């Protein structure tokens, strides 16, 4: 979901796996959720909230879960992956700061 060309990723990568879900429900055909469809974005947000400092996921799998009954239906998207944290600086700017003496 994230390219290391676009953002500077914190290393070493997190080895923990986190899981997040986004579900929608309805009773007798009447929606009982705030949204009509489950969202990968909300599922990722749910998963990365379990790892402080993370904002994205790598090595991620997405699966759909459904429960269909006579009066109750549930549709969920489940994501599982490794949380990714962004470093606080830019490698380019950090390199310049090391070479430049601010006391001049």
C-alpha cells in the first residue's frame, strides 16, 4: 500500500502483525451502520491504531467475510499486515545538516 519511493520508511520494519476490520450490518434489510459498504481504508486505520506511530501497512492481505442470515446480515473487510512508521526527517536534509556548520 505504500512505496518507499514516496515516503521515508522507518527501519527496521516492524515484525508484529496487526489485524483490522471494517464491518457493515443490516437487520431485516434496514442498514444498521453508518456506511453502506465496508472500507479498506477504515480497516487499515483500525489495524494501524494498534501500533502507535504507524500510519500505513506493508505485507498486507485483504479478505472479505460475510454472514447472511434470515433477519441479520453482516459484511466485513479484514486486513492483516505489518505496521509501517515514517521517520521524522528527510535523508537528503539530514545529510545536508551534517555537512553544514550552523555556527558560520
